[in-house]
């Protein structure tokens, strides 16, 4: 009995959904735009119901583009597609859509927002699991090209946080790989990792006790023994309280 009632309920729900969907897709540009944003901002309330309908979102965005290509709302189609991809945690796809929006709508008032969302998406791609510094490098490159308008926008404080996170990650990965090379006694390769990081984030590398210790250690290992004292002295002058001084003195 219960099973039968559930089946009837499901069929009714499906019929209502199909009718509602047709009505939605036939709506005006404004109504489609509002419904897209409403669906994007929907939060899950139940296990099976109340979740975002990504298929419907995709169809509504396409309907907006095809039926109202010259409307002000259709101008945001790439941006909306980016938001869908971001919510689905497909950050690479989101970046492509946000970039397409910026390139196609260079004078749109939401260009700064799209730029901010690219920063957010690249930040999400920075993970220890992937061990890929390319997203962090992209963030550094984008930061250098920010417009003055963006720098005074509401998005700048968080963008700075993302920028600092990217620099921190690049330094962390450089040190990790350099230490790996040192274990294999590949001192030139280790030094190269620190030097590469220094090109991207010179102030971070210069201020890092550990990075400068690795650099000093590798220089000692790859240079004439007569230079050892000068290298250690220079390091101590810069970092008198460094925990790595004893290790250098033991070389």
C-alpha cells in the first residue's frame, strides 16, 4: 500500500515538474534571469529534494541566450555558466566561462566580479593533493594586471588574501622539493628550486629562514670550501636566531 502511494506521488511530482519546466523555459528574459539566480542560490534542505537542478539551470541559460540574445540579461550568460560550474566545484570550467564573459563584455559592470571569481576558482585549485603550482602562478600574474578600479573595489581585501595564499604555497612547494633533492644529494637541483621561487616571490624567499638555509647549504656543498665561512657568516647576520645555524656550523 505504502509503495503504491509513493509511486503515485512520484508520478504526480514528475508531471508537475514537467509542466513547471515548460512554463519556466517559455518565460520572459527577466523571469528567466531571476529564476536562474534563484536556482543558483538554492540551498539543500532535504536529502533528495530542494537541491539545485543543474540540468534545468543549463537549459534556462541556453533559453536566455537563444530566445533573448540582445537582452541585457543575456549579456551575463557566460557569467551565469561560470557560477553554475563554480557551484558544481568544476573550477577549471568556471575559469573558462568567467574569462569568456570578461572578453566578450569588457565594459560590463560585473567584470570586476568575474575577475574576483577567477581568483576564487584558481584558489580552489591550490591543493596539497594535486601539488600543482600553476594555479598559484596564475594568481600572481593576474594580481599584477589588476586595474585601479578593481584595487579599490569590495573584492580587493579577499583578493589580497588569495594572493598571499598563492605566494605561501609556491614557497612551501619550493622548499619541499628542494629538500627532496638534498636527500638525493642533488644540490644544484635543490638550489635551482629556490632560485625559481625567488623569481616569482623574491620577498618571500628573502625573508624565509628555511629557504635561505637551503640556499646556503647548497652553496656550501657546490662551492669551494674556502667560501664556507663567508656563507655561514652572511646567513647568521641575516637570521641570528635561526634554528638552522647549528646545522650549518656542523657542515
